């Protein structure tokens, strides 16, 4: 068996992601929120699956990520884990489950790990949430950071525009990235920041940097599955590449089904018992 074959079937761990960065292998990540989608992504060879709080948008129809609860995140995570054999499964800690209270943060992370059987959690923010991150890490729970545009802080930002264009915010992001590495995060997401800044961060820290709207200099990339498959037509940022148009495929299939039912063409004789 070739090395490539072994590598493509070996279980992905937090340590393996760091090894991938060290040898210059890019890391692929997509979101998933249910068993069927997770199984498809895993069988296709995705390295990492993020059970994102973006479920609040694409699954529940909310305009922000803020409404989704810890119980709902655990429900989605449990469904995803059951469909995965190889990929590393990371779960977002939702808004309100870790900010400002490190004991509550630890309790939230423990619930996710015990009830969903996922392998890591992701948290938005730098120095502001360092205490919560450290407490979670002290319990042996791997943490991925998230800097740049942090959607849970949308009401503070007031916009989803690119972050860290100004020098002061850029310098804080760099400092936060080093802090997250120093306290023990195994990686971090950089969202909607200038490509040059993201490349600098990826070069300066030893842990993997996963970009979304952060350019090609990152160690890996993440997209929301529903966006890259073309299920969501109302979202068209510059960083999004649509790899399929499933909205049209599904609309056509449903239309043909309706037509067949209306004209008694379905079920046929061969489709009956």
C-alpha cells in the first residue's frame, strides 16, 4: 500500500493538522450539521469538519449566529460525529456559552465533548477570552481559535466587512494570534482579513491557520458547505467559489416529481408492490 493511500485513510487528529502544516500540505475544512452530509464529506476525503454555529443561519433561518443554543449545537454535533470515520470534528461553542465566565466555558466544552463525542471546540476572540480558553485546555479539551471577523460579535462590529485593514486592529490580531498559540490552541480560523496579513500570521505561528476570505497564504481553507454547493443563492461574497449549483438541481428534480405526481406518472407499475 502506498504512503498516499495510508495517509488518505488515517484518522485526522489535532497533531496531524500541525504535521500537515510542517510539511506544507494544505488542510481542507467544510461545515456540516447532519449525519448524511457529514458522511458524504468524510467519504470524499475532507480533512476537518466544522459543526459551525452557522447552523443558526443555514439550518434554522436566523439572520445571525447569535440565537443558536448549546443544546442545539450538541444535537448537530452528535449527528455529524455518527457519520464520520476519518475527519477531525470541531464544534463551535455558541454565543453566550463561554464569554465572560471561564467556569461556564469549561462546562459548555465538557458537555460538547461528552455528549457529542466530537474531538475539539472552536471559540471566537483573542485576549478577551484567553482565560476561558486556558481553563478548557487545562481539562484536556483541544481548542481552535477564531480571529478577524468574528460573527458572534456582529452587533459590536455593525458590519460583516473585512476586518483588520487599519494598523491598530492588524497589530492586535497578530498579537492575539501569538497569544492563542502560546496558551495552547492547536490552530485558528482567520475570517475576512487582508490576504497579506493572514499570510504573515501563518508564517509567524507554528499552528495551522485556516482561512475564509483570508487569501491563499493560509495553511488551509474553510467554507460553509451550503454556500460552496450552491444551495444558498442569497450569499455571494468575493471569497466564495461555488463548486455546484444544487439549488437548480434540486429545484428541477422537485419540479419533475410534482409533474409526475400530478399526471399520475409516479408511481409506475414497476414501482408498486
